[in-house]
């Protein structure tokens, strides 16, 4: 049995349509059709990781007969690095951390939060992770300990941040180090400049500041928030 047939077999066993698998992996339905029909000789590494994770199959099982065992074993390590977060069928668990400014090269450090003498954990839905193409090695979960961004983000809220940031996103909220302090601010574009702004009504206390890359260190962009405020 070749890898094309095995993908079809695994997808069918999970009761997924081609369109379902395509959406979860983040490719077009035509791409999945090409995989299963044999028109594609090899799946790219990132897609392979996602396919194996979603279908809950081993890359070695999938690719072993192609003479690509080395590649398969490398991908298997990537899959295991994702699975280490959780064995739950519907959830991924990540530790909740606190962020502190320091004198290290990064300019900050992350420390795990503890509640009731146990590490604090946060669960992300697998479907949300897959649908949004989230790389779990590229996120951190932080509990907010300030009122800087109320009412957008309250004291005690839990946020998930993407730590690898590309171009700045107008209107997005970032966690960053600025003037030796950990801040959470909304990034806004105005008159050709970027500004760090607070949603707090007390704009005298939380006045906007111009964002200068040389003076700031972005830790991550907020992509999800959990709140107990109703």
C-alpha cells in the first residue's frame, strides 16, 4: 500500500471528507485530491506534520514504504513535540506563564505560574488550533496582571500570544518590553508612525507612546483571550 492510499484510508477512518481535511490542514481541496490520487510525489514537511496530527497516524507508517524513513522519523519527532502538550482527544494543554523584564539578551524571561501548589495550565481546542494553523511551539499563554487595556482585556484575563511576529498589524494588541517594563498595548498607525495605545479610559495615566523598534522588544501578538467578565 502506498502513501496516497494510506492517507485516503486514514481520512476515511476518521470520517472526514476531503474538504474537511483540506480546511484543517490549511490547503485547498484540490491539493488533498492530488495527494490521494498520486499526482503529488511528496508532501511538504509542515503539511505532513498537520496531516499526521489530524489523522492521528505515524509518519513512519505513512512514508516508510517510500524509502523516506529518515524524513519520516524527523517528522515523527515534530509530531511528538506537539503531542507533549496534551493527550486529550479534543484539547491541547499549555502552561500559563508570567513575563518579567530582565537584563538578558532577550530582555525578558518567562516563569511558569503556580496555583494551589500545581503548575497553572490552559487548554486550547484542537479544532481551533488546526483551523487557525497555530504552531504550538510558537505561542505562550499569559495571565494579565494589569489594568492597562481595560475594557478590552481585564486584570486576570488569560491571553494567548503568537511569539513570532511578522509585519505589525494595525489595531492588534501586543505584549512587549518598553523602557524596561512589560507592557500590553494596542498598535495603531497614525500619520506614518506606529503608536502604542491603551484602551484604558485614563489616557493621562496611560498616554500613548510612539513605537520605536530600537527601544522596544515585542514578545508576541495577542491572538486569543479568555475572560471571566460577563
